[in-house]
C-alpha cells in the first residue's frame, strides 16, 4: 500500500481512538454517522463522482488510515486518491424513507481504521434522476463541523465554484506538538481541577440500554436569546445552564460535571478542516444557596469559556500526569455526561410533529459512549436531543430533562425566580400517552 505521507495523529484523532477503546461496549459501527445531502436539479451521477474525487484530493482525512492505534504514538497515513466509482442506489419503487434508509445502511459497515477508507458513500436516484448523495463517516475523519465542511465543498464543486483547499490534519498535528509550553500549561490546568469533578459523573462504565428523544421549541430559543442579550453571555451558555438546572432539579443532586464538547476551531486556519477536532472540556456546576439565576448563568458562562479554551490536549499525556500525581479516576475519557452545542441546524419541525408538541422518540444512533449525551442546536427554533442510559436516567428521566430544559429557559427569561432553587422544571407542554415510549 503506497503512502503519500504520514505522521503523528492530532489530539482530536487521538481522543476518538481512546474514546472507542474506553467507552464501549464493543460496537464496530457505533462511530459511524450517516449524512443525507440533496443534489442540485439536473446533476448527474457522473458529476457527483467527479466532485467526490476532487473532494478526496482536497481533504487528506478522507483517505487516511491509522497504524499502531494502541501504542503511545499512533500514526496517520495519507493514501493516494483512490480510483473508484460511487455506487448508485435507485429508490424509484421505494417509499419516502428510502433515502435515509440507504444512508443508515452505509453506517452498518464496520470500518477497519488500519486498512479501510473512513467513509462510505452512494448516489441516490429516483426515476432516472440523481436526487441525493448519502454518506457515512467514521468520527475520526469528520466531526459535525467537518461533515458540514464536506457538504459545503461538495455543493461548491458541483456548482463549479470551489474555494481554495484548506489545511490538513497532519499540519495541525505538527502545530500541536510544537507548542510544548502551551500544552504543558493545559495539562496542568486540568490536573489542578481534577479533584473538583463529581465522582458520580466519572464512572464511564455504564453498559445499560440507551434511549433517545428530541424536543423542538420556538419559545425556548426566544427565551435563550432574551437571556443572552440581557446578561451579555452566549446562547450556548444559557442552554448549558438550563441543562445543569434541569438535571440537578430532576435528580435531586446538588452538583454535576459535564464533559463539554470543545470544537477547538477558534483559529481560522482550522475552522473548516475536515477532521475530528472535538475533545472533552469538563466543568462542574453547583448552584449555591440563594444564588440568583442570573448569577448562576454568568458563572456557567465564565467557567465554560475557560474550559473550552483549554480543550485541546493529548489525552494520553494527561492520563500519565494524573497517574503520576496519584489522582483518583485518571482516565480522561471516562465522563458520564456530555454536552454538545452543535450550532445552527437546517432542521425544523412543523407544529404537528411529536418533537414540537411533546417529545419524539428515536432509535439511538449508538449504544456506546457516555450515559448522558445532550446535543443542542439552534435555527428557527431550539432543538434538544438527549441520549441517556437506563441506569443513569431512564426513559421518564429523558422526557423530564428535555421538557425541564424548555421550562427552565422560559423561567430564566421571565426573571421571576428569586434563586436557582425556586426555578420550576414542570413541563409547559403535555406529554401524550403515545409519546412516553422509546424506539428500540
């Protein structure tokens, strides 16, 4: 196998490799994510193949394999652009769900990171016309932002207006390893805070069944934006505050630690690189007696910004430092609660959709990973998707957290609660009897 160039992995790629190792159960397809992209009218399968070939040329992560994965120094190997033709899937005789089913079918292929390209893709046709490009990406080659970058590049290539090719993961890996002083500072930042993380949220070994549901709310976004403007904090921090308050209220706990998903794309050079840059940036929130909601939100905002700014680090080096210091629970990947603010989403839901009027249960994308994974997106409304385990929360708890977050945001905007403890998480929407069971 000819290799064009090779070198160490990035901190984000290493985090994916260690996540797969530590957050099982073994699931060879759990790291694959499906994507569905409509094609412009009149585009042919031949044109899509040409665009895909150019895409692979411009983005090395899409033709990278990995060696010595379990070692201290995994290696990424960039292969030449392969000569291939994307398969065509005709759905002329199939129903409306056929496109999404074709995309999810691609995720069922287990990928060997040592030998396989980290993606699968196909062109969808209906009645002789190419209508969609569907793909499945292993998380190591593209996080959410990376997949959006792929979609943008494909659209630009098909339109005949591509932007200059961007930076590559090997260049990021070299930059990260050259910044020795900064990396040492980040490692000690986390070590100094390690004992403050809630032990209850640090087991990382929950193997019970995961369920998943989505709630979509126009009032929640309006409320979050109002609080953001009033307090001069980000909408992201307001949503994170609501998540802490809802979870603590519903579980009766006084503190919680969330592993925030740091995008690590602050630099313009890395803003759209196709790779996985996400890493955990944990923080603890513990409302104090008598603390006002506004003060709590400001505290969460400041703490989260500090955590995000220290979100790029070598997880193996951090573990070694924590072991050397004899810290409890030194595995950096084993946090139970993840919070991922995914930003602007194109998805919206009509008022009659279950997600807009109650909660919409979905088949979980994976059964591995953290016990509590909350993704929040904005757009026309605010979208909350929560996947949680039976042991950590259970299906009633999932519905309670989702509806509780909506209620908390509305109360934060109203500003009537004297302190955090007085905020009511009672749902403002009715959970109907047909919306209380998860899809398995």
